[in-house]
C-alpha cells in the first residue's frame, strides 16, 4: 500500500525541495530586491549541496550509497542549521551590539584574503541582523532553520531504514 514511500523518492523530494528553496531565494533577490547577506549566501551553498547529494542518491540503485548520502545530507543540514541559528541570533541583537557592516562580497573578493572573507561570512555582519521579510512572523533564517531540520530528520530516517523497502 505504501510502496511509493521509498528512500529514492524521499531523496528526490529532498532534492526538489532544496532546489525550490534556492529558486525562492533567487526570486527574493532579483524580483523582490532583497539583497542576501553573507550568512544567506552560505545557507544557499548548503541547500545546493544538499540538493546535489540528494539527487545523486535518488538516481543511484545502491542502498549503501544511499545510506552514505543520507548521512552526508544530515551533516550538511546540521551545518546549515547552525548558520541559521547564528543568523537568528544576530537578528535578535540590539542594533548597537551588531558586528560592523562590511563592504559587498564582490569588493571583498577583490581586496581581502579568502580567510577573512570566510570568517566574515560565517560570523555574519551587521546586515545579517536586519529582518527584511517575514512570513507568519518568522524571518527567512527561521524558515531555513525549519527546512534544514526537516531535511536532517528525513535523512536520519532514510539512513536508519535504508534496508527496508518502505518507511511505513
């Protein structure tokens, strides 16, 4: 009855979700003119990575490879969730406690060494503290946290039940 709930289909759904979230992010950037901060850019990289790994898992017939891909997605999801938590923390700070705003990433790539750029991206900047959009009272990093946690949970289930035909 529930044969359609296979690990391959779940990974296909996770890949589709990750790429759909990226499409929403690009829509917000280019159509709604919401400039992404450095933490947003890193979260996009993690969604893209999750999408690629999940797609590879959905296309493979090896159960062992699917299990490995599941754990890789769990680790990527945890790192993405950590960035989202950091982003939410910065949004909760008063304006006078926010880190300094830095120049745009294109300028930073031209002038700063890559170590400083990565540190600034991971730690966030003053612009990361701005809440520029909400849905149901939750900001963008709040929704990305929900997505990362959901993807981690689904992939933990896939990894632990990979030898089963279905999930139910």
